[in-house]
C-alpha cells in the first residue's frame, strides 16, 4: 500500500482508536471518525468526522467523499453486561454497523479490518486457535460472531483481528480493566478479582502497531493478536499492583459466580497467537513488558483518564 493511501478509522476516540490514529498518521492520510463532535486529540492535517456507523446515509457520504483504500472498524458496543440489557443497541452497532461498512466496502472495493473478540468462544477449552469452532455464551459474543459471518460471506477483502482484555491509557477513554484497577488501588480500596477467568491481556499500543504492520503487508483473513502471557484476572491484577507500587493485599480473590454479572463469562478464554507471531516483526508483549512500556512512555493514568479519576 503506497504512502499516499487513505485509511478511515472508526471509533477513533476510543482506546484502540487513539493508538491507531497516532500510529497510522505518519504513514497514511487518516480520516478519524467517532460519535463525538470533535476529536479528543489533534495532529497536523488530521481529518476528523462525527460519524455513526449505524447511519447508512451518513456513512456512505463520508466514504464516498474521502475514498479510503482501507477502513479499520474500531467502533463497537463492548459493554458485555450492557449488551444483555440493551440488545437492540448491541445488534445495531455490532451487526448493523458492520453490515453497512461491508456494503460500501464491497461496492467501492475497500479493504475492511474488523476487530473481534475471544468472546465468540465458550471458554471451555481456551486459549483458542483461529480455526476453533465458535460458540458464544453471551449476547456480545453472538453479535461479534454474526459480524464476522457477514464479513466472511460478503466477498470483500478483509482482515478480522480477534483480541481480548484490551487495556491501556488514553485521553478521556472509558474505563478498561487496567484503569479501573489503578483507580481502586490508588484510593486504597479493597477489590475482588476473579481467579477463574483466564485470558492473555492485550496492550492497546501493542495491538495498534501490529495492525499497522499488517496493513503495510496487506495481510488478510483471520488472526489472533493478544498478549503473550496467559493468566487469570487475579494474577494480572497482582502484576499491575506490583509494577505500580500499590498494596496487592487490597486485591481479594473471588469466583465468577459470586459476582452475579448479567452476562455469562467464558472461564478459559484467551487466544493462541502462534499464527500472528509467525508473520509479525512486532513482538507480542507479556504483561510485565507491557506495563514497563506504559511506565517508560511516561503516560500516567491520572492525567489521561481524567475525569474518570
């Protein structure tokens, strides 16, 4: 893909979206799109559009105006419990929005990069390979699986990237597991973290660089991209407390069933990353490596998470 190619990024104000805009901007003409009236940050010559992917007419106008060669769909309704309560909204965004994108990508021969999740699997035998049969246990997973099916059956050039437990710092981003954890620990609160949910948490910065490399190499099909370390949410929390010098005695072990969450969670989720690692020069990071990266990058959760903290 040449240096003058245009990349349209939906969900650009979200955690991953911010990383994508930052990483892609030096290499491509970037059109950042999100629901907010303005971008949360700015770069010289960055184009930003207030865009709702469920609005087919609005979406079509912007795609026709900018003529992107690649669309990265980082927009989604990711509140897992919220998806069980607001099923119409979840379907509208996660399925309807993708159906709209697919329609224009097919019509204008645009490559579509879709972010998906390990929640398309049931969590009985994770971590999972790309070819393992999906079997979602909650509505969020169902909508993400349906969006994958729509893309695969559409005939468009696509790259589906499944990831899990995305974390990191961003400007005015909604809370993720790391931000929530640091907020509670910084206030010296006791928190309960499950010991029976396993995944390989993924630093958003690391995922973004992988996507950039894959776009440059014009890679297609389905890939699992996640952290290199498979562990429980509890063990992840302990590592975070250690790295950020908080009292890990405030982290109390518990079981998933005791939380009485609205949506069922996979227990042994997570993703096998062998296929991605075999083609990527970008190294997939362990938890300690990722946390070291955040510390060395001089990002601070207090500054970037305001007014969350």
